C-alpha cells in the first residue's frame, strides 16, 4: 500500500520551454501533496504544499509564477516548471500525505534543462 | 525554525559491522520523527515514525530510537544491500510539513 507514482521519470528540455510533472497516489487518497527539489548530494528541500482544490502554499524563496502547482483531485497533483533554465535542472520529488502523520514519496523526476 | 542535523555525513562499514546513525533535532513541538531510506536516483522509502521519547521501532536489521533531542538508527550486522542514504525528518505539531536532515550515506563493504 501507499504507492506514489511520478511521470515522467526523466525529462530533457530546452531552455525557455515548460515542463509538466505528474504525481499520483495510486492506492490512497492524498489530502495534501508536497513538492520537493533535491540537488546532488543534498537533502530534500520543500518547494510547496498543496491541498486538493485550493491554491498551493509556497516556501520562502520559491517563485510561484515559475513553479505552477495544480492539485486537481485527491490522487493527482502536477508541477509545471515554466520557462525552464539550466539552473532549474534538479531531481523533483513529490510526497503525498494521508492526513495522518506519514508522507509517502514518488520515485522522482530528473529534469535536465539544456 | 525546525532544524535537523545528521551525523556522520558518510559511513563505511564492513559487512556484519554494527553501528549507529545520529539525528539531532530542534522543533517547538514534535508531532513525529521519521526515518527514510533513499537509494541513488530514487525517492525516499519510508522506514519508521517515532512519536515520543523512549519509543523504539524495529524492522529487520534496523532499530530506531528517540529521545527529546535526538534519534538513533541502529543497524545490526549490516549487509551490502543496506547501502543507501538514510534521511531523518521532523514534523511539527499542527503541520504536515517535513523538515529533512542532509542524510547519512551508508556504504556496506562485502
């Protein structure tokens, strides 16, 4: 149980284009979804928190117009990186909360911007 | 602001050599302390949640313990497949957000 999927698992895009990453909870309803970014040999840094049907809450220093988050249903959240630049290259991971304490993570999406 | 510090940053052990990983934390009110395992290029895999000082949980060769200021992840007679980065995270009362430490990269040498 508590399986979270992400798609795509890796993506390469050109500078200036937009990329959408999907996160799905497969066998439970996620009341809250979290988006993290992880740079090599560093820990997970929370970017934003989203609840189904409401606007996402962004962490300090994260540009909300650049990282668009949509939490369309209790099983799906999307992160769109708009006008991507090489410095946005990173490993993006979503976490899904059940409303209890635990948070379960997707396998991550490796984004490379050329 | 919640803070989580893990040590050591990296640890190399011979197969069968037991050791402990440390996670020190400061949080205004602890809702839960979490241990995750992360393999390279993968998302974190949930291991344990601890809620109160004195609590212990075990899973195979791993045992997690909690005090008011730190948590330990004890690994007994580790095998090469235990090699991974182990992440500690805290959750504050009234908040679902997790604050992660920087992790311990564990390597078990056959």
